[in-house]
């Protein structure tokens, strides 16, 4: 009997969303595959109707995380050497010295960074991580599970979780092929590849080039260009409500046009509430001139803070909050479970909004899937919550260099010009910008986007079938 079982290794809610709520799971039937979620999260995946094998012991080796942090620092050093570009320094997080344990850990990371900042040093760190994890209880449990379940392949839905290293090593040590999906468009320049697998799945040819540039030990033949399944929901017309039904469901005014303001988390944009108020003021100005506008506010799904409460209370007739439908099962971001209903909600918000405004968010691609323009805010507040934060630093990040034209979005450069900028976005000029946004989307995500799952599952089937032949 042919072995068509594939373990889908999940370490966070976003990975589960991408591969459970898209067409990925159903597509297995087309390739005669059997998908089982290898669950390394706090969630009970079986409750959502999917087969799962739970990982019970997720404890790392005591030194693994230290070496992982050092690996990030060394990779960023090497990126700077390759490119002569200091932008990679902006991806470094400050070290923590607030406790004795934190201070010791940070000191060791800095020492390893200082003594291993070379290609050879990086190789030593990578090997050390693997050696440590092969000694962990997580590795031992993974070996036992794989021997019992005998999957033909392990497919990891996110390349950045250190807790997936041991399960993937266990698979490789048992001769089971492994693959990792690069889960976000901005990940590769930030040194977030912490797993080493036999194959890699990327969004686009652009991302493939990035992967091969930053990780020269990976061969082109190991990389599959598939697109990301996270955008498929936008093309499922059966889930798009008509305007009246959607508006009635969320008590929206059918006489108004709505602008979506898409929020960030507090680290990415500490001044987000003030930017939201700037947009509300601009909408108020336009309404005084005869426009009939309002704002749908969709906060960041992992932001459960009250920081927007004051501005929402101040503009109750202008701002309508529609909260994401995510379920918090813990206090950290990867312990918050997305829901299928939220995918459908986001698609409907994008369909029934006239535009989206945010600070450098990938929601630009959600909205361009519905032919809606995006405005990126690009100015600092005069009184900043965190004086060290700088919005201009955001747009210097490497992933924005994928933009084929600097005018692929509307740039909102001051609160004073905001009303005029919104008018431009609503005018015929919006169509010219969205045409460029579509080119950007095509560059960073393989098209047609609605076929991502089909391409991913086809590639998995190819790997599984090649393994059988060998």
C-alpha cells in the first residue's frame, strides 16, 4: 500500500490559518494525499475538524535559543558585508538585561556574536543548534512519533519557529523528506530562517532569488515557487456578501463610503491611535464639504490593548470598529488562534471599503485583490509615544524594495494634506495607482493567487512520489 501521509507541522495560529482555511487541505484529494496536522501549538486542532497528532513536550535544549539569537546577529552581519548596506542593523532587537538570567543570556549571545561573525562561524552555530536539539526531549518524542506514524513527508508551515527544529531533524534522521514554507513577504532579509529542510516553498521568483542570495548553501532545485495561500479567500466569491447584507450585519450606514483603517501592533506602530485620529479629522473635513465618508477600524488581530478607546469614543459617528475574529488562548502572539470566519470578514471588509490606510502593512495586497487603493502613512507625530520610533525607518526595510514603482501606493505625508490625499484616492487617480499595486502584488506573490494551494500540494505530491521512486 502506498504511503501518502504528510505531516503538516504547525507552530502558530497563522500557519494553521494559511493551511487549514485555504484550499490546501481539500486539494490533498486531487493528489491522493493524506494530511495530518502535527500540532506544536496551544490549540486543539481536532476541535476544528482536522486530524492532528499533538506534540506534548516542546521544551528546547537549554542553549538552543541562545545560539539561535546569536545566529540571527551573525547572519545580519554577513548580510551587511554582502550588500554594504547598514539597513540590516534595523532588524536587530535590543538585548534584555532586566534580570540576572536575562543579562547572562544576553552576554552569552553577544560573546557568540563577536567570536562567530563569519561564514565559518555561522556554520559552527548552525551545527551547534542541531546538536543541542538532537539531545532534547522534543527530538526524542518526535523520533517516537515519526516511527509510529510513518509519514512520507513533513511540511513545516513556518520557517521561523525554533521549536520546529527538533521535529524536522528527527524526520531527516529517519530519512523522511522535509520542506518549509517561508510564511511572510518580509522574512528573508530579517534572518528568520531557523530551520534547514530538504525543500523550501516561497511566494514568488523574487522571494526565491532572496532565499538563494541570503542562504547560498541552498540550491535552486530545492526551491518551489508557489505563492501564499493566505490570499485565496479574496477570490472565493461565495463568501462575499452583498453590500446591504454586510452593512446590516455590522450596523454600517449604506449611504456612506467607508475607508478601512488597518491597525498595527504596539511595537510596529506605537502612535497608531494618533494616526487613526488624523484620518478621522480628515474625514470630518471632507464631510463638512459634502462628502459622506466614514471609517471601518480593523485593529491588529494580536492587539488586545485599550489604546484606541479614547479616539473611538471621540469619533463615534465617524469610526466604526469591526474587531478581528481571533481567539486568544494565551498572552503571546503565536497563542492567538485565527478563525475561518475572520478570513471571510477581512475579505468582505476589503470588498466593501473604498480604500485602506495603514503604516506599511501587507494588507495592501488583501485590498488590491479587490481592486482597492492603499494609502501608506509616512510622517512622524510631533509628540511621539516612543521618541526612538521613526516611521521613515519602516519604509527603508528591504521588503519595500520589491515595489516596482514608488507610486504603487498613495503616500500620506502630513495630517494637513490628508483630506486632499483621500480625495485623490477616491478619484480616477486611484485607478492609476491600483494598476501599479497589482504589478507589485504579481511580483511578490505567484499569480494567479487563488491557485497557491494547488501549486503547493502539487509540489508536495512531487516530493512524495520522488521519495517512493528512490
